[in-house]
């Protein structure tokens, strides 16, 4: 089974500010001991808000590239 499309969180860049947890409109992301993680992955709408708000550039919505290529 394919993985559900989710933004990628690079915990090496993340400073645990919690912005992604606060701003996620579907509360998909929660803060764990290692940093943010997808507690409710199926609720993620891939809106890319977390990518936008992350001050560290630690979140990447890779599938955006696919949408950009549509023409
Ligand atoms: S892409 Fe949107 S819904 Fe998914 S985790 Fe990020 S902010 Fe939440
Ligand atoms: S917004 Fe970025 S730096 Fe802040 S907790 Fe989320 S992933 Fe980490």
C-alpha cells in the first residue's frame, strides 16, 4: 500500500516552535518528544499551511511540484 501523501518534516531543521501544530487547520500535527508528528495523518488535507508557517523551512510539501507541472 502506498504511503498517504503527507508533508515531510525535517526534525534536524525543526526548533520545536510549535507553529505547525498551532496553525494546522485540521489538527493533524501534534508535538511529541522528538518534535511535531502526524497524529491524525488521514485528516491532513495537504493544504501546505504548515510548510508556509514553519520559520525553519523544516516542512516540505513535495507534491506541490507535481501540481506546478500541470499545464
Ligand atoms: S498540510 Fe495542512 S492539513 Fe496537512 S499537516 Fe500541514 S497544515 Fe495540517
Ligand atoms: S513550525 Fe517548523 S520549526 Fe516549528 S515545530 Fe513545526 S516543523 Fe518545527
